[in-house]
C-alpha cells in the first residue's frame, strides 16, 4: 500500500511538495502557453489560490542553478517530457514583499532591507556567473535603489539573463492603505520609493 499523500495547506515550497509526498495539482502545462502569450505575466487571484506556489514552480523551472534537480522535482509533470527551450536558462531574481513592515514609520527602511537582502543572496547564489566584483559593488551602498541599478549593470556582463519574479508585491501597501490612506499615496505616487522601485524595473 502506498503512503498516504499529505495536503500542502498554506505551503508554497514547490521542491518540498514534490519530494516529500504532498499532493500537487499540476499546473506546468501552462508554462509553454505563458511563454507564448506574453513576456510579462501578472497574476490576480484571491488569497490561497496558489499564486506563490506557481511563482516558485516558475523559479525552479527557469533557474540555471536548478538544472541538476529537474528530474527529481519535475518528473511526472506535464512539462517534464516536453520542456521548453527556456528551461534552466536564467538567473532567477525573486522578491517577496510579504515581510515588509507596513508601519508608516518603518515601511521605507523595511522595504530597503528586504530588497538589499534579496539582491545580496542573489549575487551569492550566482557569483560564478557574474563579474568578480559584483558582491562588493552591490553591498557598497545602503540604498536599495542604487544596489538594484548596480546589479543590473553587472548582469549585462553575464551570459545569462534575469528572470524576475515579484511575490506579494502589494501585501504591505494594501495593509497600509487600510488605515493610512495618506501614507499609501505617498508610498505609491510621485517620488515614493515603491513607485521608484517599479520605475527602475520598467527601465
């Protein structure tokens, strides 16, 4: 008798779900469709609808550093036997803003810290694919916008492009909106740091 599968309620760790006997409803058949339809994908779904899990599926699929784990993680899924040409071809930069403190007095510093930490971990992960001085360059500034700009400049010297994923992009902003509309407007309009960050991404 096979071991009873576990229900991954509230889990978004794709590798753990696939390797520790959890149920997984396969969505990988949508990956080729997503590649064909648009270069920019924006997911609007209710909470607990699997957005973060799908983001982590995409991160595992496109990450060059996960190429040797492809069979262990994806075997048995729709995309396993017919992968796209883009599989394992990117350095994956994944921001998760669920940990940003929405307190108006702390949100700026908290956002700055989350972005800086994400960039630092990214460089440490892909340091063999980036110029030798990349880590020193991105950690030379306490400002996340400058660090992001420096990182984009350094990655132009790499043989790999970046696959950018942003999870929980509006988590702290929506929390702030619920009790401080003026703070929300300052954050997302004009020269607010959140708007500036997304302007950098578009650029």
